[in-house]
């Protein structure tokens, strides 16, 4: 059966390349940034400058650089070269310290002046999920027009916050081209490359045949494309994978269950879809890898913020709405199987999960000609009105 895959190269072009969207201001804290303490010498960006009051640059895990905000007296001031226009999208990127908690709503607040100023007004509270601590989070504020200065401070709770970047975009982005990843459809080329690559081991996974990565694929929070035999896997073309733990994306973390699903075996395994447009619709079909424990994903830059499947028997379908132009990240809660993933397209239908098909083994089975067959039949069949693959 031909793999259902409608990947379009234009879908992953940077949003900045879209003629309808213009970046009018940007600044990011980097290793070479020189701001420190009460620094009245602004650090210049594009279309804006930044001043730092009361803190220094901090680094988390050697990946993100940010300005530490751990008290009311410490803040970052952003001055724009030109006043913002109504509808401009202001994206603030930040990360939380390690003491972020469920009880505290941690993050940063965006205001128009220092807290002591008469015109002080909070424009937006930008919260992060506790599970996102030490991960980069981007939140959006829509300008009313006329703003020339922002103050970024921590929300006054227990955790430190770290300002990383500001990007201001003007205009409306076009929707991302329709894209479908159907992880039940493994091409013959992918299969041959997996078999030829010693970095992938063939194995049996609770009755499912397939492959797992034999060696560490990437260090912590380093995103990679999946390859085999020096070629990108068509099965996952356009997706990036990483893991947010000390071991990174280690051996056995990625499992390809032939004809069934893509399995990520641990917690905080990450899938990134780059350069989506605000209001793109991302759909996910997945099921827990546990017979009794609910598992799924925490979601960055889309709503809802988490999606769950109750058990192996529960093939869940979730619809996510992208919150702002940029990347969407799915972070596993524990081992989970992904059947399909789409952007601005309906989920593929007709193939059931392994568990669902097995649970209905006593139901009548028909071949594609409509003839009833016995339980020993192998291949594509019709059972309970749906197509299933019997092996």
C-alpha cells in the first residue's frame, strides 16, 4: 500500500519568508551579550534595544541564555525604535528556574512601565507549565498600537524566570500547507534502510515487530531528524526529535512498530514541528503504551496544553490550535504510541490500533472482496466495518 504522506516543502519554509509577515523588531540574549547589573548602555537588537536592571546573564544547561529575574527590583526594559502598530504580535521567550511548582503560576509579566510609575499597567501575564521548567517558552501579546516601551519582570511567586528574547511580527501569516504523517505506512525504502543500518535493531515489542535505535541519537535538547543508512526516513520527514533529560535521546528511545505506530519510550521525549502559523490546526492520533495508565503529551505553543490517552485500548484523537507563529512541541508524559499526525488536514482513517484490533478478534472478518474469512487470514481485512491489518 502506498504510504499516505503529503509533505509539501513549502509547509516548512520559515514564516519570515511569508510575504504577508514582517519581523519589525527582535532581540535575543546570547553567549556574547554584555548586559550586566544596572546597565544603562542599551544592547541593540533589530528595531529595538534592551536595558538590564539588577541582574546578569544566566545559562541553563548550556543551551539557553537568559536574564535572571528573581525579585521585583530586577527587570528588563525593551525600547522600540518606532511605536508598535495595532495588531502587531509581540512574542516574549523565557524559561523558568528549577524551583517552578504546580502551586505557583510562574512566568513573566509584561507591563508598560516600572511598578513605581504612575502609568504602570500590566499588559499580559505569561505563564508556563511546571513541566516546562528549563525549557524555552514563547508567549504572545497583541499590541493595541502606540507602545514604545515594555518592562519584563517575573510574576511574583517562588520561581525565578529568565528573559531570553523578544520578536515583533506585523501582518497575517498564511496557513501552513496541509501535511500528513501516517506512521502505519512504512515505505519499502525506509524498511530496507532500517535493515541495513546497524544503529537500528530489529526486535519484537510485545508482539509488534519493528526497529529501535541501538545507540544514543542526540544530546539533551538537541533536535535531529531520524535517519537510517545515511538517509532521512520518509516516515518522519519534516519532524525533529529530542529528549529533555541528562541522557538525551538515548538508545531504545525511538521505536518504529511496523504497520502500527511510532513509539517514544520515555518521559519528556520531544517532537518538534517547525515554522507553523498562528491558528494552524494540528491533529494527533495516539494511544498509551500502558494497559492501565493514562499517557500522552504536554504541548508547547498550542491549545489545549496537554492531551491524554487512557490506556492501550484508548486510541485518542486530539485537535490542537497553534497559539502563535513558530514551532510546536509535543513532550511525552511517558511511553506513548503515535499513529498519525497532521497539519491542517483530517487524520487518516481505516487502520485500527493493534490493541483495538486484537480486542475484536472474535468478530466476523471479511476480505476486501466482502467474503468472510477465518481467524487465520493475513493481510488487509474488514472487521466491524473498518480496515485492519492482520498478521
